C-alpha cells in the first residue's frame, strides 16, 4: 500500500510541476505584416523576413504582438 501511495504521489507531483508555464523564447520578424512566431531562429518561415528578427517570450509574441505559431513548427 505504501508503494502505491509513493507512486501516486510522484505522478501527481510531476503533473503539478508540468502544469506551470515555463517562459519560452521565440523569434519574431518585426515586419508590420508578420503573423507568426518561431521556436527556431533558423526556421524557414523566417527566411523571407527583411526586417529585424527579435527574440521575445512566447507570451509576449502571442499577447503583445498577436502572433501565432508558424505552420512549419506546429
């Protein structure tokens, strides 16, 4: 019974820890027409960017810039 409790507790603890959002750095093109963010700085979706490419948090890319994940990376 004690082993089952320890295993259950461990699984529950892992689930709780995984539920926290870890800030993720993503890359965006600072073009006025940009619509996507990218996990990889070398993503082919950034290949046509003629403006500055900036590293920002995923939350900022979605909230502040209103961007969605690039189709090449989902």
